[in-house]
C-alpha cells in the first residue's frame, strides 16, 4: 500500500464504523477492534434472542394458540434471514442509488424486526475482515489509480507553453 492517501489532493479513504481508517493499514488497534466488534455483535445478538424468547413466552402465557405462535416465530425467522442477507450485501456492494431511497423506507421495519440477523451478519463478517473493508479497499484503490493516472498524464502548466507557429508560415 502506498502513502498516496496522505498526498494533498489525493483521494481519502472512507471511514468504517468502529474502525475509522485503521482498515487501510491494519494499524491503530485494528485486530483488537475486530475482536471487540465480533464479540459485541455476538453478545448483542444473544441478548436480542433472549429478549425475543421473553416475547414468545408472553405469547404462551397469553394463550394465543399455536397458529399465532408459529406465525410470530416464522415472521421473526424470515425477517432475520432477510436482514442478514441485506446487511451482508451491504458489505459486498453499494446499493443502487435509485433503489436506495425507496428500499430503505420499505425495508426499514423489516430490518428492525430482523435485527438479530443483521447482528449475526456483522459478527460473521468481522471474523474475516472489518465489515465493508473489501468494498472500501477496492473503491479506494480504484480512486488511487485514477488519481495517479490523471496526475501522471499532465505534462506541466498549459499556460506556460509557447505558442506553436501556424502551418504554412515560415518562421523568420
């Protein structure tokens, strides 16, 4: 990795939640942060599952019947699976800007209900890398390459160039 991100006018790396820009060089406590994020997301997912368990016990105490209980468990399971997939895809690719505005509003409640799946996706991804690191690294390296290409193709100050003589005229 080059030091081009510190050059003035060069692209800056995008920060990742809980990691800042430590993902770039894996410095500044990167490994400890990954461990903390993995354990924290797993602990929050376990706490969320415990809270859901209390909710399901409330359904049992309310004697709502097996149909409603199965419907509630199935709904949370489906929402968790969809939240897991959506969160995981957010680590791999950026959402389409046209779909992002409508998708966020329509799936906001789904993500809220399936929060356990989203936390589990965060846990699984943090075992491999900082969540979203590969996506941001790819984008950052492409931006560095574009910046370097633009910088090296310039041949100096165009205003300082001498004018060319017109074709067909002889210089005296």
